[in-house]
C-alpha cells in the first residue's frame, strides 16, 4: 500500500510538472501558462500605476484640492475600463475601417467573441485585452496634471471619455495594430515598444493644449502654490517605478529574453534619470530636492518607454540622462513663458516621450537593424529609421493637439470645462465631492 501511494505520488508529480508549462484551450490551442502568469502580473502592475499617479499628483497640489486631483486618476479607472470593453479594444485592435482611422471587429464588442480565444503568444485574449486596457486608463489620467486645481469634474469626465474614443484609440490602432499605418511604416515600423507616442506624447501634448485653453490658476504665478504632501508624492513615484516594470517588460507579450531586456532597460533609465536630475538641480539651485529626484525618475522612465525592448543598458542610461536634462530645461522654459502646466504633464511626459521616441534610433541593437535591412531587401540605416520616428512623432503631436482642442471646445460649450471662480477658491474637494482630504484640517 505504501509503495502504491509512493508510485502514485511520483506519477502525479510528473504529470503536474509536464502540465505546468502549457495547457490546451477548448479549441486545441496551446496556452503558455508561464507567459500568461507574467502577463497577469504585468496587468496588475500597470493598474497599480494609476493609484501611484494619483498619489504623485495629489501630493503636489494644495490641501483643498487633494481628493479632487486624485479623483481625476481614479475615475479614469472606471470610465476608460467600461469604454474599453464596449468599443475601445475593437477600435484599437480591430481591422481597418474608414481608411484606417481606427479599427473595428464585431467580435470585440463587449469582448463577446474572445471568450475562448488564445493569442499566438499563448495568452488568453482576455488577458491581452485587459493588459492593453490599463494603458487606456492611465493615458488620459496623465493629462489631468496639466490643468490640476482648476477643472470642472463634470467637464473632465466627459472630456476623457471623448478623448479616449477619438484620440487614444485611433493612435493605438495606428501604432500597435498589425494593419496600422505607423506599425507598417518603413522596414521595421515606427518603434514604440510600450507607449512613447501612444501614451506619453499624446497625453503630454494634449495636456499642454488643455492648459493653454483653460488658462492659469487664480493668482498664478504671483501666488506661490506649495505642495500639500511631498511624502505622498514620493510614495507615488515609487509605485510608478515598480508598476513601470509591468508597463515596459509586459509589453514584450512574452516571458523570456526580450522581457528581461526591457525590464533591465527600464531600471537603468529610471536610475540614470533620477541621479542626473538631482546633479543638474544641485548645480543650478544648490540643493538636491526630493521632488527633483521623483521628477528624474519619471523623465527616465518616460524616455525609455518607447525604447525598452530595442536598446541595451548603455543606451537606456544615455536616454535617461538626456531626458532628465532636457525635461529640466523644458520646465525652466515653462516658467519663463508663464503658462500654467500645473504638474508638468508636458514638461515630463510630452518632452520625455519625444526624446525617447526620436533618440532611440542611435542605440538600437544591431540585430534589430539587421532584421530591418533584410525586410527592406537590402539596407536600412539609422537615419532612415530616424525619419520614420520623426514622422510618427509629428503625426502624434498634430493629431493629439488638434483633436484635443476640438474636444475641449465642444465640452466647454455644452458642459463647461473650467471650474467657476467660487469652486476654484473653495477647492475641488469641497466644490465637487463634498469632502476634505485631511479630515479636520482647514483647506489653504
């Protein structure tokens, strides 16, 4: 009896061992459980970035606006998730319609046709859809940093819903769908590994347009606006750094060498950006601030996002370094020009996204260039790819800027976009949510 039990245990263990790597879907397609497990983890990590962003932004505004600012991130988790399941996934990854402006697949409506579908990577399509849906959530939330402390909650809700449908989804389709025209431009397409154009340039440029449209906060720049809680901002920056591993390494849609390369590049660029920022800040201002370190983290992470899977650590380090310097200068320029991008959505995300998307071409792995040359039927040079990147960046900037202006104009006309003077003076927390972020503390 004891021997029978032992043999049964061994057989069961062997069966579990061989089944651990893959299982079969109902249609016979093989599921790679290792890749699926990593993609489930990545999906959770990207969603973690949303409360991380809420904390980062919330700590930078005045006490009376903390909850209102954090709600801009959290409400996107509801609005964009619903829209993604309804039509967003179909518009982003369906087949070309209207000349390729966006995609459509009736089976993707409410995800009703992917209940048992497995992607070529061996991942249930539900998982891929949910992973991509987290990008659709955080991108419009990034825009909110540009007009923090002065925006109508109702206007914001309507705006991000329209922006997701008409700006994010088409850009996502152009860059990441297999029949998107930017995906197929040149020998290797417009390189955007995890969202330099789709996420950061689009949100940063849209934030700039929105900030210019609504104007400055009351009293800006004469009245100093002190952050309410830099400790919360630092924690938010840390959560963003952790979540970014899912953002970038998860975009490999695999669990292997490419994943490791993207993860390593992400770590190196973030560290290089943070250290470069505080060095520059120390030279320029005589002190290395906590906010500067956090800003450098984001600058490095943003710049490496389009490049994470195609550059080696040395290239990632240079991108992080350059992004920190250029983003620092962009914020100084903002202060000289006097426009009120409250939390530097354009200065960090827009500028950092442009830096990474354009300069990655000088650090692409030789194997990628060799594959591009083969695809081109001869040769493919760095400058040819630079031209493709420049075209993609220009298109993303123009499209996001024009559509954002139109959408804000419409929302402002029919709903109202900017908060009233009374609401702004009272604070977003009380005016729109009837709450206070810090209990019995008086808003300031």
